[in-house]
């Protein structure tokens, strides 16, 4: 037994050390975004397409009050309930003391300014595909928004889901910067649509099933998923299930009205309030993306 312990203890120490390194948060170089100046007008488009206000506005906020990013909305999940934080320009309770690199680390790596992992209820698994230019523009626009001194509320998570360090292993498995819709020559419409859907709009975060660890199941991309609240399901957006025309999809994204004379409800109503502000070309690009998706069976056979 002593001989066995002689080897087991060093092996365990080495394994623990490797695990600590592997699970460490990633961050950009300290000089990243130095001297970069974003464009406010373009940043507003990024902000709208990314749905920032839809998650970070105060509960019950309407109209211009949605731009006060005080946080507080609750997002239930099988792992516990996440509460959106204050990301307003307030330096104490919001992110007013951040710089553009801090925002980029949060969006692209899911890492906080103090070097902690963010929980993936913040959809950085999608935002990781954002272009640096869009991050800089988003930061420039967010600096124009009002401050709120509302304190952020803690997430309601039990053990072991409240251990942030373990998210380093989760990120190794599921934080993938590659596109699901492959191709470098998709053409301008599909390329823009892919970027809006897979990156900024983070549509898969709700419309794609997750595995037991909470990672997106890419073999069933946009195939619909249980509602995280435990009530109902979120519909599939693949062409075998969503049989609307591209024109129907674009019209829905503009007005919230379906071809069946129904209207968007729940959180989707907030999504439509954002897509309605996008350009006609952007809504058409999103529609083109969904019409070009493969069915889940085809995607699975392709090894996605």
C-alpha cells in the first residue's frame, strides 16, 4: 500500500496541476484593442442584432427604458436560475469601469475582468464568432447608454453548478469558434445570414437541443428544444419543420406576424422587436440562412 501511495500521490498532484492549467480562463493580450476606436452607429446595429437589451433590461421595461441595462431578468434552467447582471455604464454596479478589451474577453472568451469564467447562460458560445470590429463598435455604442445603480443579483445555483472553475473544462468541450454552416464561398447573403444567426443573434442558444452537460448538440442544429423553464418547447427552424417561405420568415422578423395569422409571444416578441430594427437586407439574409439549413438527419450523417 505504501508503494502504491508513493506513486499515486505524485500522480494525483500532477493531474490536479494539469487540470488547473486546462481549466484556466482564456484572455486576450493586454494590448488588444489599444488605440481602437469603434463607430457608434455601427455599434447600435450590433447591439440590436445581438439582443443585448432583451436580456439585460430591467423586468417590465418598455420603450427607451429598455436601454437602461440594469439587469434583473430571471432565466431558469435545469442547472438553476440565472439572473441577468447590470451591464450599464455605472462604474460601480455596471461595467462603466471596463474597457473594450474587457468586453472582448467577455464576449469572445467568456472571461470576466478579474479572470473568472462566466456561466454560459451568457451566450458567449455564439458571441465567440464575433468580429473584433463589431466588438469595438458595440463598445462605442454602449458608452452612450445611461447608467443604473441597481446592484446585480447573484445567480441561484446549487453545488456543483456554482463552481466557476469547472467551466474551464466545459469550455474545452463546447466553446467552438467554427461555423456550423460550413463554407468560405457562401455568397454575401448567406455569409451575412450565418453571421447574424450563429454569432450575433445566437439563435441556436434557444432553438438547438442541449446534451446532459448543457452543450449545444450540433448534430441537431436548430431542431427545436425544450423550454429551459420546463414549460413547453421551442420550435425547430430547419426547413423540414419550418415550411415558411423566405419572404414569410423575413416578414415575421419585421412584424411578428406568422403566415397563419398568429403573432410572436414570450421572449420571441423581444427578438422580433430587435430584428424589426435591422435592415431589409439583414432580415432577408437571416431568412436565407434558415432556408439553406440541412435537416438534423443530414447534419448528423455529415458528422457535425
